[in-house]
């Protein structure tokens, strides 16, 4: 008999979770204005809101926490962290920040000016927010294949070289850099191929533009390169990540994802001028250059996490769990962005709630239904998150409308995945009885999905 694949860890510490009744959940979600961000975490049974900062650290990471150096300037933990970043990315200059969006804030304060245009592959919402808040524009050049959830494509996160080329031909003078997000979260945790990174580099060189990688899930991206891009099959994850970053000028990092820490981030670059330009903003917004908003122990855990999570077995364990949930949903006929992503399954809500018009936010409606069904908290990556167009103030209905089930690293078992799949099947089975969605009663101008208040129709 073939020995099945097994997780590359065993469990040393547990945290109890509690299920609830449907009646309780009906009250709680109403009090939360039908916005799952406003729920109390104790009101959630299985929390798939995000894979950010929610992972389980290893025993080696916890050991590093105890040995953190909390010196204000020149802490040993900073140098351990900086060395780990340089070893894994090849970038010489490193600025710590408290998380990914802080890295964006610091670097973009130096790089992005009003009137600029920043092309890339589906900028993450905080990235877009930091660009738009500076009265610049984020231009999405993701391949069209990413918009068809049922199409199988190994690298649905890719940049479309023709779109990028066209954009640069028209507006190169307004472009401070090109951003590539690996994996492409918004398109469904979909990877970017090495071939695509090379193609973008060639175009960037022609227009003499630097490339910034948003590396929140760079290690998961490297796993997909290894398993889907033939010439990389025999390369280690660490060799692949070094090559990925060799094609860029710098990166912003939310270490809360692929470095498996609860808080942390950084900017890393080979460009001395980026480092020197961003440095003062780091001190102004984050903290002195050798801690940037993190405690010494956070940097210590980050260094270990980066090293551990650029090992194949750890990534295989993680990504196979996401695929396991995808396979269950296949059995039940629940449509999602195919193939399964690196950190999450993105359920195609309008394909399920066919009666709910887009103006009533199908993915948000499905998010609420899944919570009511079994206390599972996913989140909408769709029309609410897309915000309104800054000029016309119209809702942006042009993209996908997805319910994201983000899986924290090393936290839940496949048994929990079975529960999630069964709950979603039940909602799917009664989809005909869900005719209406939700209406906005209160919203913020930017990044409204975090605080939006809704009512059920
Ligand atoms: N870039 C990407 C691709 C992200 O997914 C995130 C965060 C950030 C940047 C910002 O990093 O949260 O550390 O400030 N994504 C989380 C999510 C919040 O749920 O997908 P941060």
C-alpha cells in the first residue's frame, strides 16, 4: 500500500475552540452589522478570516523569542534577522517594519508621488490603498485567465507582458516602479512563474524601471515554481527564492504570512538610494533602524521562521492542506478559483448565489451564510473590498466576487477542513433559498470592507 503523505510536524501545544448554536450566531452577526471583521473571535469556531499573523510558531521560534535582544539600537536580534533576510533574498539593505503595510507606507513615502502610475498584478488592498492615498494609480496587468475561475492555469497570478508593455509605452514617465505580488493574493493565492518574472524583468529593463516584489507569500510561490515549472523540479526552495529575488530590485514583506510570525515585516533591497530614501520614513513612522516597530524577540522569531518556511516539507504540508479542502469542494460541486491557491480557497460566490444581484454583494452574502451555518469565518474578497472608484465614486463591479477561506499555517487539521467543506456544501445545497443579499448602511472612503456596516435584504 502506498504510504500517504503526512504533516511534517507534531503538535506540542493546543488552544481550545468552542462551537455555538445557530441562534447565537444569528444574534452575533446582526450585532456585528453583518460584517465578520466586527465579530468577537470567541464567536467564531473555525477562523479562516486570514492566514496573516495567525500561524502556529515552531518550538525553535518560541525558543528564539526567549533569547530576543531588546536593545534599542544595534540589537543582536536585528543582525540575526537581517542576516536571515539577506541570505534568503540576496538583498543587502534591510529595514524592519511592524508589518507589510508599514513597509509599503515607508517605501512608498519615498517612491510614490501624486500623479504616478504603478502597474502590477492585482495589488493587494493595502498596497492599492497606499498608492491611491498618494493620489497615484494602481494599474492591474494580471493575465485575463485569472478572471475565469473555472479555467485551470498553473500560474494564474502572472503579469500579462502585453498589458504591461502597452501601459509602459503610454505612461513610462509616470511609473516609479513595477510591483509583482507573489503569490497573487487577490487573484486567488495564485502563483507567478519564474518565466513570467523573467519576462517582466526584460520589459522593465527596456524602460529602465525597477521591480518591487510584494513577497508576503514568496515561499509558497517558490513551492509552485518547483512543482509546476519543470526546470525547477530539482532545485531547493531556497535556490528558487534567491533566483526570484535576483530578478527584482527590492521587496516589501508581510512576515505574518510566509515567515510564520504573529507580527513583523520588512523592506529589503539592493538599491542603496531606496534604502537611504526610505530610512528616515522608517524612523518617523516605525521606529529606529534596528527594530522598526518590532520587539527584539519578534525579529528573532522572524529569522527562524523565514529559514524554516523556505524548506520544502513545511510548504508541502501547508499547500497540500489547501488542496485537500479544494478536493472536498470538488466532490460537493462547489465552484472556486481553480486550481486551489497557496494559502486559501476562493469560492466563486456569484456562481452559487445566482439570484443575488451584484449590487447586493453575493460574496459577502455567502460569507454570512457560511458563518450562520457552522460558525466558520471566511472573508469577502470581492465587490466590497474593491471599494468605489476614486473619481466616479461608483462601486467597482469589474473584478471577481469571492469568499476567501484563508488557512492559517499549522493551526487546523484536515478534520477541520472536512467541517468547512460540509458546511459549505449545506449552504450550496440550499442556495436557491437565498434570493437576496445585503445593503450598505455605513462605509468608509478607503478600505471600507474592514468597518462597513450592512443590513440584510
Ligand atoms: N501584501 C499582500 C499580498 C498581503 O496579502 C498583505 C496582507 C499585505 C501586503 C499587507 O501586509 O497585513 O502585514 O500589513 N494580507 C492579509 C490578508 C491581511 O488577510 O490577506 P500586513
